[in-house]
């Protein structure tokens, strides 16, 4: 399933920028209690130490997904263990009566078996915590195709929600936190930081639209 059109507009971040001249800039999350407002929704940044917002904070090219991505940087940095929290959004074609199927199919995309990935644990179920049309997913997959580490086995854990915007029935929002690590490395305990992030999603009423 392809998200075909960007629809969320970044209004303001209120964060400071750090980085080396000529290199990628990361924006530290200095106040995780400051809600980030977008058109149609708002979120809180992840809680905890070492979270940065990754550039580009928003991509608005025609045909590209909207992505806001946060990275958690370890000290010292690790090349084999990455932690992220993301929000993705876009408009998708949808036919009458297929809302539940659409969300289920979207979430199941994370657990599809491929030549590279093998599902280890998959839990997907309807969940109305954030909006009437949402599914919760908790998925773990085995990744044997990380380009920089041929022959190594990675574990990818993903936890989040896929929702349809109450005022825009063809607008899908996917919010998650995740970590990827070598199979032999222990996972980080991220629930205390990631769960408040995914559950901070609030949908704002859009002018000229009535909720279902």
C-alpha cells in the first residue's frame, strides 16, 4: 500500500539545532512536555535522555510520505543498535466499508515474510485509545539483510498505532517507536519512553470538516 500525497504541514518546533557545519543537523529535544502542533494533529516528543529530531523533519515532495522522525543517541554512539520514534502520514484511496481492512493490512505490512525478514512475534488488534478507527501493533521481526553487516542477524521491534483521521477518512497516520539490534545484544527497555510518545497523538478538528 502506498501513501500517495502529503497532507500535514509543520507549524513550529520550538527546538534548538546542533550539528557540524556541512553535515547533518540534529535537533535535541529540550522539552518533552512541549506539544508539537501540526495541521490536523499534535504529538509530544519522546521522553528520556538523548532524543533528537532527525532531518529532514518534514518532507513535502509530491508523492512522498510525511515523516517526523526522532532518534535516540547512545553515549558512546552505537552502529549496531538504533532506536527511533516516528510519525508518518498521508492520503490513501479507500472504498466504503474497507476501513478496518485497510488498517489491518497496513499494520500487517510490518510482519510480512521476505527474503530478508522473518516475523518472530506479531500482535495486531483494533484499539480505540487514540481514535475510533485505529489498530495497535506490536511486531518483532528477524532481519538478515542489513547491508553494512552481511551474515549478521538483527532483531527489529516495532510498537505503535495506525489510525484514520476522524475528519479525513482517507488520511492514515502511523505512529511508532522501534529498536534494531544485533540478535546477541540485549534489548533496551523503551516502554517508559515510547508508550507516552505513541499515546500522545491527538487529532485536531479541521475547519470545514465534520467528524464521523
